[in-house]
């Protein structure tokens, strides 16, 4: 009888050990996924920021009248003139936030677009998954007040947020249910991004 009890106890103990091992492996895998998502999001944000800063700092380059540089300016779209590729031809460059992407489980996942030239000439996509969940623009005049029309714009405040397309577990709180998981995110805000070419007016 004692032998049977010992066997039962051994099986139960082995079951607990196996469950603990599986749980530990699952936590390690989820933590690794979370780390990869963080790296992917940060790399995507850095790439986008570099492209935005490069283009915005060339805003108005090669344009004679700086008050005509900004062609369109709203909260998620900006279109401006610049000789971006330094070939002597002034181009129209547009940055805008697209609609939500249905191919990922993230409900707010969007694509950020960069268009050089007219829509007929083509659209080049900037950014890939993970997608952009926020792209905001705010326009100020030379005194730091909100610009009332495009010709007054001196400074462009830019906000950008990139999130992972899938939810990930918090690496510091391992015993979370999936419902409490969140998206890995990276945020950037530039409050004084302006081209020296815009500062020729005013």
C-alpha cells in the first residue's frame, strides 16, 4: 500500500515539476518576444524619424519665396516645396497618415506615407510593420503662436508613435493574462523642427 502511495505521490510531484517547467519556458518565450518587439519598434521609429527630419530640414530649399513653401498643412498631413534631390528642380513633397491597416490584429495600426511629386508620379511608402499609430503635426509662427495660414509657418511640431502589430507580455510582470498584455511602443516628439529656409520670412 505504501508503495502505491509513493508512486502516486511521485507522479503528482512529477506533474507539478513538469507544469512549472512549461510555465517557465512559456514566460521565457513571451519575454523574448517582448524584447524582440521592443527592438523592432525602436528601429522602425528611428528610421522614420531620420527620414522626417531630413525632409523637414530641407523644406523650402531652392524655393525663392519662403512664404509659398507650405502647400498644405493639417494635423496629419503636410505638403511642401523643396529641391529634395538637389537637381535644380523644385519638387512637391507630402507626408501623410493613411487609414487603419486591416492585415494586422492591432486596431490602430496605420501606414505613414511619403509622396514625392504628384499622385500620378507615384507614392513611396515610408515605414512598414510595426505600423504608426500616431502622426501629429502642429504649426507655429516665428513667435511660437499657432500659425493661422501656411505662409506664417515657421516651426513644425511633430509627434510620432509606433507600436507593435501584436500584443506582448510585460517583461516585468510575467503572470499576466493575455487580456492584460499591451503593445510594445516607442514615442517621439520634436517641438522645434524647422528648416532654415522657412526662417527667411517674417
